[in-house]
């Protein structure tokens, strides 16, 4: 697990997959930031949209994890720092091919869970939003929408389609949370320091704490723009792979399965 400290700059000392993932994510963010018009096109085509949206395409569950919010540098900075911190270690333990497989599966798995959440919540959220805009109760607005749908009102269907097109998420966080879980599996008792906590916390407890926080933030009402259930989705799919590797006895090895 030791990095080669002889020769080369610090970037060259990062394992190749982690290094390239960081470079790709940062370059795309820079383009988004420097050319906002083109950046919006990147999000429109490559960001993860709801599967029933007219602008959804099959590549988005893959491409969305390389795109970040250009208005928030902390989004990409935190993800890339975490990727560098934990990803480089796991890549050395697992080997580049198995590490990349794990990263992509976690990211795509996070997209799948996010799509499931949207499928279950979009209509409730839509009715809640238009109820607030019109000063109605949720129940009253629900009845109005139901009547409009029964009568075949084209305006309500157009409004719903437009609302679905606004559902979008971007970022590597789902894959990153999968890496956090992977690190906790490989180094469960490694002491780690968390901001504002003056004592070390074992990796397995830190990651478990993150999972609990994400769950309650997701269940407790979507008051922010963070895809909390996508984070959990990355961890869920990562857990399935990790349990399989553990059963095979390859959790700490370099063979690809």
C-alpha cells in the first residue's frame, strides 16, 4: 500500500484509475464553469433525468457521475478529495480493473435507486409544489389534479411532463459513498479523524454513521437538493459486491471477479 515516493510529481504517484477519474471530473467541471451555456447542455444530455422524462437517455446512469454542479465548487472538491483519499488506497489493494468495476457499479447502482425514488415520489412532490403555489391544501390540489386527469385535460399532462423534465441529479457521490463502504470493509478498525470530533473513530463506525445520517436526511423530507437516497444506493450496490468478494475470499486480493 506504499506509494512510490521516488521521482515523478504527486499526480503521477496516484494510481492510474483514481488519477484519471479525478482529472475527468475536474476537466468537465471547469468546462461547465467557464462556458455556462455549454455546461447547461452537458447537464441536459449527461445528467441523470427521470426515466419518464423526454430528455432521459440510456447513457445518463453512467455519464451523470462525471458531472458536477458548476455553481458549487465544494461539490466537486469534496468528491474529488474523498476519491483521492480513499480511492487510491483501494485501487492498490484491489487492482485497477476490479477497483474501476466497483466504482462504476456503485455509481450506476446509485442512479438506479434514485430513479426508483423519483418513481415513488414525483407525483407527491408535484402536487405539493403546485398546492403551495396556489395556496391550496395538498388534499384539495390532489382532487383537482385527479379530476383533470380523468377529464383528459392536456394542460395537466403537459405540466406533469415538464415537471418530470426538471428532475435531475449529477455528481460522483453515489460512487464515492460506495468507496467509503469499501474502505470500511477492507480496513474496518483503522482509526480516522472526523471534523469537530477530537477522538479517532474506527472506519466501520464512521461509515455506518454516514449511512444512518443519509437515510434520515432522505426520509425526513427533501428540504435540500442532495440526492441522499442515491448515496445510499451506491452503498447498497457496493455492499452486495463486497459481501460476494468476502465470501470468495478475495476482499483483500488483486484478482478480478
